[in-house]
């Protein structure tokens, strides 16, 4: 059992392997089931149980990561505080499920879902694969962000607007500014805005620091617009 929680994984992650594709398929299946049973999930008791359960899973996933990092002696102020976009999105998505706040949804739908999808397609977990804790945690936490926000879309009928998109982009940049200052004071690299990650990533193709931040902003904006496309419907003619 200990080998599933050890610091070094026994097998390396392989991008788009059978394991990776099956994991993504499970996520799609969960989303499909939420969509199919969206009417039943609107019932007050079922709705409350489902939302609170999803929020609980998100919160526990974040707490378990910190326990694991502490257990293997890897928890540090420089890299382990919950200020990466994924961590803050997990926390805010849990709050969204508990409060049904539309303002939170505007941010978590674009910033949270956008970053989570990118992370799951090209995961930064090169040393871990299923059934190691880090692999399971990574996909439950990032997949949970997507599930939480699409639950609000399918069941609660939340719909982002073009103003939501620009607000999310503004809030994300304000948060990035805060994280940049935090990185300076704690000598960290939250959100990878102070230097590139050690493992290969998309940032390797965007130029050296700090120049990669500009194309990263453009990619973020394009991602937001892609996420907005399903809601670009013309009103019916009267």
C-alpha cells in the first residue's frame, strides 16, 4: 500500500496512454450522466445532496494533497500553498456548489474549467500513473472543477455572458498580479509566472521568461472564447 503514496512513482505517466484516455473517458461519462439525469438532480433533496457531496470531494482532495506533501517531506511555503490556479479553482468551485453564487461561477467556469481541461489533457505528473495517489488526486481534483461548473450549467441552468468572460479575464489578471508579488516575497513560483516549470510543458514553446507571459495571456483569452461558444445562441425570432 505504501508504494501508492511514496514520493517517487513506480511508473511514469505516458501521455494519451490507455490509462490516460480511460481516465478522461470516465470524466466524460460522469458529465454525460449529470446531463441525462439533470431533471432528477433539480429536486431539492437530491440537488442538495449532490452539490454538498461534490463540494466535499473537492475540499477533501485539496486537503489530502497537503497531507501527502507533508507526509513525504515536500510541503514548503514556496510551492505548496493553495495559490496555484488549480488550487484556488478547487476551493472556489466547492464554495460555488455550496452557495450557488453566480459571481463565483463567472470566474470558475472560465478560469477554473479552462485551466483544468488543459491540465488534464497535458498533465504535469510525469513521475506518477494510476493507481498512485498523485495520479488519482490530480484527476479527481481537476475533473471535479469541470464537473462542479458543468453541474451548474446542466442542472442550475447557469449561463455565462460576454461580460462574464471579460470579468473573469480581469479577475484572473488581478489574481496573477497578487501571485506575482507573493512569488517575490516567498521566493516561489505559483502559477509558473516567475519561471517555467521543470517538467516539459506548453510554456516551452512560448519563449523565455518573462516573454512567454504575453502569448499565455492570448491563449487564455482564446480558451475563454472557446468555452463561451456553446452559449453563443441568437435569440429566436418573434
